[in-house]
């Protein structure tokens, strides 16, 4: 060993006559006081725990270690901050560096193999730390220098918690059998009992996969007897410098993380309890552990290098490790040092956010599972309805990622408060609120007509992208029903105010048309000075009156503007389900349902009331674009809605709504709605009934198509006879 490893205080040789220390040792060996020396304070030589100096012509004396090793010192006293850790780790690192410079590899560095020595300087009580226990040491590039060797007596002179990931391997069932056969034959051929804690395979209970250490018996990759030859199902690993780098990294990680271990370990033996985690070690795992448990940015940086993949560590030597700013004490003004600190602090903050988000997602998943009921439904109409719920379509409108929050996006904001009357129906509270409900319905229908005609205009413009439009030409190019004259007149008026802008960007006027409708809605809420949020039961088409808070007290106009895409999708849905504007009546004033106020007739004229996914998507999308292009209070997005919900409903009760899914789509409904679905929809039709209904419908449609084709043929023939001035009529004309 060398000076940086555990130093030898002295050595003695009975066969030498010249050195005074040898002469003194020879004299002491014959002194009665030293003939019998007891170990471990044993008092009885019969126990075999003693020795006699004369039996040993040579002796090595090592310093007394009061704290025994780093593990005991760390457990009893701990470390006094990052500077103390740096001081201790630097000594251990220099010990390993000194060994490597002399072409010696330790290969089993861990806290039990690092000892604390007393200082030789009485005036300086600073402790010295050194590496000990070189029984696993190798010469660099030593032939057959394979680590994880089981000795002749069946024991391993190493601790598996010091080994890097490349020393472990996952086995297939066939390889596992081969592995077990090898060790069975070892015990039989060499008449020994192998340490089961080392050779026993470790199973991953979740995946059923098996992992083992790449151990071997005395360097033998195969064992042979009269029954045949059995080889190990893996290649042995040669000792290398990267193993000491990894092990030193584990020690430093434990010091910097207040004793946190990367992998579950048996504290008594120092062996790993499981292998799957270390065997599957990757970049994400090392970054997660280091950023979670280590606070010092320089320690993070050096540990990311030392505990990285084999490819990253294979070119990393102890000299480079000890030159890192964590050990080299670079000046605080050093640009490289400050850059490292900045990068690690940012990445740790990002990892912390990612961890917190992961915890939140896990909690959300558990919350969602408790509120979700999966149904098996063959009713095609109901399945189509589930695919067109606001909660389903709004995620498409916003192009939401797969991990977007799964919550009910079906809600409305009303300028009045709702309550239940004596009959249990939902109604506005006051007479004035009833009037507000009627006006609110008109505004919702007006917005729907505006979005509908805007989609028609957008379609015409997109079909002729380079065309220079006039307002009258654009109005004439769209196919609309009666009842849209006011909107086309408004569009023409807007275009005439800035003809050049309209010709350059006709979509500007289309969006302005929508923005005017949005402004009318906002003005109504500002006039009311009140706003109440209600979740909507997507099965019943009713607002949910819960026990929680409903009112918005600040920035009402902003909340309305950013919520309008959701409200619009909601009213499209309830109209489509009911087949008329009565769906809006039920949504905002259930007690009046199914009566439709006469004042709504004009606004409802020309509107269709069907669950058409394409039109529902397009209308809501163009409304969203118009709002976001003109918004001064912030854009409408799923994040804003989630924040709004959390402020009003921090316990995430969502009015008691439950999620019903068929595995592909879903809707949110109350307990009563869930019960009705299970009774009326799920149990109402079996597969055979649904199939029979589908066949009957297809047959009916085929008959209609056949009849239409027959009539068209007759009309063609009649037209031909008319042109030819033939008066005879076909016999089969009805």
C-alpha cells in the first residue's frame, strides 16, 4: 500500500539484527507480558481469541481508529456541513487517486472501508481519513482480474453495494436455470456452501424479471464434472478504474444527502437487497435522485458525472474527478464555477417542479379513478353523444396533450343566481333574474348565429385564398337560411369602415363580427354586476347547484370572455341533445322548460340543433380565435379554467359530478344521472338488440335509396319525353 492509503506506523522482523526496532521486537516477543495477547478484550484463551508473538516472526502495526470507520462516525456524529464533507471526501479521493497512479484498483470502496485516523500533530486535532481493506484490490490490466469472485470457502470478500450497474445483469428464464445449475455444480464439485445472500437471484415482483450479480467461483466461467459442463450465462467483468469512481460517487452521495442511499442495502452485510433498480439505472434515475437529495450545486455536478452511465464513466479518471471545482476550491468569481452553479440550480428547480407535477398527477389519477364508472354500452346514439360532450370536444378545440387534466369542462356563467323552487326545479331567484334569464338566452343564441355565419364566411375565404373580396360578394358566396340578414348587414357595415383592410384580410371582419357579439355579452354582465359559475350535468343538461361557492367577485368581464368558448360548446351540446333551443331553457331556467320564450324566435331562426361534431368544433374554434386575438385580459385556455375551478372549488368536488366512460369517450353527470344511464341505456340494449336495430336501420336506408334512385330515373325519363314532345307517361309513374 501507499502513503495515501491506511499508513503503516511500523513493521518488525525477528530475523533482523541491525535495526533497533527489530531488536526491541525480539526482546518483547520473549517477554512474559506479551506471550499471550487477547483479542477483542477476551479474558479466556480457551476461546481461541488470543495470539502469541513468538508464533509470528513478522508484525505490522496500524494506527488505532477510535471511530472504527466512516459509517460509524457518520452515524454517531454526522458531517458538519458541505465544507466538512468536501474536506473528508477530498482525502478519500486523493487516496484512490494515489492508488490509481500506482496502477492499483481498490474495487470495493464503501463507508466501512474508509477509516478515521488520529492526527500525528498534537497541535492540530484535524482527523485524517484513509482507504483500508485491500483484499479486493487488483493490479490494473491484470489478466483474469475479474471482480465479484467467490473464494474457495464459498464466501465473497466484497460488498455488493459498492458495485456499479454493469456488474449486474437481467436473466431470461433459460439463463436463470443455467445460472442456478452452475452454482449447484460448484457446491457439489468443490464441496463448499456458497453465500446465498450473494448468489441468490433477485426478482422484480412487478415484472417477474430476474436479476443477478455477475459473480463467479475462483475465476471459473464454467464448471465441469461427470454430469457435464455448465457455463455462466454472462460475461465476467474485469476490474477497472471506473468502478472506484462509481463507488466513491456513492460515498459522496451519502455524505451530501444526509445518509440517503441510492439503493436499498442490508446495513449489516453491506449487500444490496435488490438488483433491478441498479441494473436499470439510467440518466433520468441519477438526475432524479441527485437533484432531489443533494442541495449543493457543485456536488450535484460532480455526482452527475461519477454516477452516470458506464459510457460516461469509462473515460472518467480520479485525476479528473479531483480536479472538479467541488474539490479544487476554485475562486467564487470563476466564470466556469458560476456557470455550473447556475445550470445545476435551474435544473434542480425544474426537477422539483417535475416531481411536484408527478405527485399531483398521481393524486389526480387516484381522484379520477374514484369518480369514474366504466360502462359497456351498445347504444350507438348514446356512444355518439358521449363523443360530443363539451368535456370531450373542448380538449380537441384546445389541442390539449394526452396528459391534460381530466375534469368536467362543461360549465356556464350566468348573471343571476339559481335555486330550486318548491317543485325541485331550478329557477332564477327573483323576478328581475327571470328577465335576465330570458335576455341571457337571446344573447347565447345571437352568439351562436354569429359563430355559424363566421364559419361559413371563413370557409368561402379559405376556398379562394388569393381572391380580393367585396363585402357584398362575400355575403352572396355563403349559403345560409333566413334570419341572418342582420348579421350580413353588420358584416357589410364593418367592411365599409376600412375597405383596404377588409380586402387585405377579410378574416379581420369575420373576427370583428364575433368580437362584437362577445362584447354584447360582456356588457350585459357588467350591467348586472354579478356572475355565478355552475357546472353542467352532461347527461341531464342541467346546471349543478352545489353547496360550494359559485360567485365571481373580481374581473367578471374577463372571466366571461375567457369562458365563452366553454359556454358556447355547452349550449351547442344541450341544443343538439334536445333538438331545439329548449335545451338552453333547461340549461338556464329549468322551471320554464320546455316552454321557449317568443322573444327568442328571431334569434333562433335559421339555426340547426344537431350534435354535429364538425360544426360544433368549428364554431367554438373560431370563437376562441376571435377572443384570443382581441383579448386584453388574457387568453382562454385549459390552464385558466383549471385555475378558476380551483379558486371556486378547492376541494375539487365539481358539484358531485361523476365521470362515465365507455373506454373511448366520457361524460360527467350526477349520481342520479349515473343511475339513469345504468338503468335506461346500459341495461336497455344488449349486443344482439343493438345489432338487430342497426341491421333494420341499414335495410330501411337501402330501401329509401332504392326508391330515390327509381324516382330520379322516372324524372329523367319524363324530362326526356318533354323535350322530345312525347306525351305518353311511363306506366310505373306513381
